[in-house]
C-alpha cells in the first residue's frame, strides 16, 4: 500500500531541538540523544529543517553547500549515525531541499560574480528597464524589491526571498542536473524522504514580466508553466527510483488544481503538498503583518474545499497547523490561558483524522505556545526584523508594530524545545540562541509525568496506523454551515467515522447524521465522552443535536460489523 497515507511525520527544527555541546545551538548529536523520545511518539518520519552549511541569514534556508553538514550542527558521521539510529526504530529521515535559490555565498554564485558565464546562467540576471528602473516590479517575500545589483555589472539578480538568497534559473539544464545530484547524494546516504522548499516557484516563465498595475505579483512566477515538467524529470532522475520514497512540496500561494497535478500519483511528481490557505484566515486583506481574529467560516470552508478537491482529483494533502514559519496554532485558533489542553487536542483531532498525512511540529505535542517576549530585541528572524522596520516606516507606533510582530513572527515557533522547567528549558547547558519562555508550566518532563496532550497525540498517531479508515477512507464534509463546529465523515468498507470539533471557546451543538445509533467513541478530549454521548442519545425522541463543550472533540466510529 502507499505507505505515506498511513504515516505521520514529526518536524524538527534542529537549531532548537536539543543542544549536546553547550554552545546554545541544537545539533545532530542532540537529536541522536533524543531518539527514544521521538520513537515514543510513534511517528514514521522526521523532517529536519536544513542543517547544511549556510551563512544563516535565513536560518539555514540560504545554503552555501548542499552536500555537507553545517559544522555548528555536527559532522557527516553524526548524520550517518542519525539515519541509522532512527532507522533502527523504523523512522525515516526527510531532508529539506532548498532548490529554488542558493545563498549568495554558494560557490556557484561566487563564480558567477567573478565573471564565470557558465555560473551566471545559473541565476536570473537581468538588465534594468530602459528607464533605469528595476527589471520587474516584483517584491521580495521578506520585504523590499526582489532585485539586487549583481556586483558592478549593471545587471540585477532576482531574489524572491532575502537578498542573499538568489533564485536559480531552472530553465538551464545544468541547474536541473545539479538539483538531481544533490537529491541523489542524500539518497546515497540512505535518505528516502524529501521536503522541497517553495518548489512551485521553480517554473518561472522565460520572460519575467511586470505584474499589471494593481495585481498580485505572485501570479507572475507561482505555479508557472514548467514546474510539472521539472518535477517529473527530477523524480525520474532521483527519488522516483525508490519504491519507499516520501516527498512533500511546499507550495506557496497555490491552487487546488495545481496541487492535484503535483500530487496525483499518475503524474509521477510528489507524494503530497503543503498549502497555506487555511493559515491566512487571520490575515487582514491577505496581508500577514496585520492583526485580526481568525475567520472560522473561512477556515472551515478552506479545509473542506481542499480535502474534497484533492480527493476528487486524486491528490494528497500534507496536514498541519504548525511549522517553523508559523506562530503557534494554539495561540491563533485556541485558548492558551483557559483551555490549553482542550484546544490543543481539538486542533490535533481536526487534522489527524482527516484525509492526508499529518505533520506534527516539535513542541506541538506538549502544547507549547508563542513566547511571552516583551521587546523587539528578543526576535532574531530577518523577516520579523524587516517587518518591524517597515511597520514603523508606515507610521505605526513602536507599540503597535511590536504587537503585530509579537503575534506573527516566525520566531514564535522556533524557540527551544521545552524539555524541562529549568531556565534553559533543558535545551542547553549554555545560553540558548533564542530565549525560551513558558517552560515552567509546559515541558516534556511534566507532560510525561502528568500530562494529557502528549498521550492524546500518541493515541491519534497510533490510530492512523491501526485503522485503514483513517489512512484511506473517503472524506465528506458534515454540516458545512455549522457556525462553530468543524465536522466531517470518513468512510471505508462500510465503516464510518464522524469527527466533531468545536472550534469555539463556548458551548455549541451539531446535528448528528442518521445511522450512528450504535457508534462508539473512538477518541475524544473529554474523559466522560462515552457517558456524554450516551446521555444525549438516551433522550427521546432521538435527539438530532449533540451539544459540545468548549473546544470539545469527539470522533464516533460506526463499524460495518459491530464488534462482538
Ligand atoms: C520556505 C521556508 C522558509 C524560508 C523560505 C525561503 O518558506 O519554509 O523558512 O524562509 O522558504 O527558503
């Protein structure tokens, strides 16, 4: 069977997971030491954010050597040991392939700058417009224009991210060959999992053109004409040769249609895709650096459309609330102060029982939340610091700008993993590179002893392995118009699962579909869920509505053959 459908992936931000040598930065030996914990979660793969040599302008997404280990993170021997040690637990390694751009410190870019034409063809170098203005009106995703002078040549190079991240020109067959070489290098080390960074940006059109006045420039280079061809080629040359490969593409500002193309097995591109639409429901006018309560109706609509659309087109979603680029979902969609347990487990239920492959971002499984930082100096991320400066330049007060950064910064999820309640969160014996907060109350040691979120995650993860219904079942939305409750069904060989998640911190209710008379509670985040459901079932005439408490999650399973 397609193994990735019954898999769960755990994401580790290596810089913040565990520091084995006291320099304040996480490392590969630190991960090796924590393998018993990782294995105890029951996950099938670990996706590691980049740990390759990098000047670190964008925390490792600005790579200067694709086939080596950043000395601050460890050695190649450490990496080989890590692959083997995880493998001994049946856990695969998934590496982050940042192939849309290189660091400007990469030797390809350096040679290009020194005048080597072969390497100049690796990048997008363009002349200014006749009037002297930049080649296009595109903006960098990290702020400012997307073009930077290319030495003193009078030309400009394209960078959709930081100015030290130069976009590679995939039209050049040499660039594609290099990409395949990188993937094959890691395959030769036993790696079978790959996450492709912003991969839907590699198919830019040959002619780079201005976005028409008043339109979104992302449309000019996203999901471009050649992405599918390039991915098919890359698959054929590398990971597509492994029967057990698992790949996920990060798709920036994408569409369901494009993602069906990327992930329908018939196309031989990727196993699955990340999209971010559901994580923009708290953006004002689609803009990240704004403050707005999340729009629950939009969240439900997007989760439903993507689940259904991908199913109908034979595609496959990666399911997630958190990653290293997102503030903690618990702070965005839950209530950390009053309902940490309920909202954390409700959010987990909502995606772990859905059609797709769930990803758990380190710390999510113990209910970690955004740090309680009080000063802009606590933030280190280039994006956050640029945004703060831009907000001030737009006329916001320092207080307003700080409030926005505080909610939106990527550093929110990059704080060190909280292993225990100590001042350094048990992450390091030195000074952590990013300050932990909140570990007194939320940490692994405490969750293991008396917690309830961690055991809930372990149960959800094992359910996906045990029940083909969860891995393979057909999805259908239920009560899509319910203003409070996210509800859906999964069906498989006569078994039927109804998942109910109250996304509100208040009581709500949901209509029960016909035919769940004998359904049992499969998993729920209230210990008395069996009695609760039974009590409401006992009401005559049969209730059509089941009340749900704040952030309550209940999954009801009706088996084709009632268990004897
Ligand atoms: C992806 C990464 C993000 C990085 C960007 C540029 O979105 O997840 O962390 O900054 O690509 O590589």
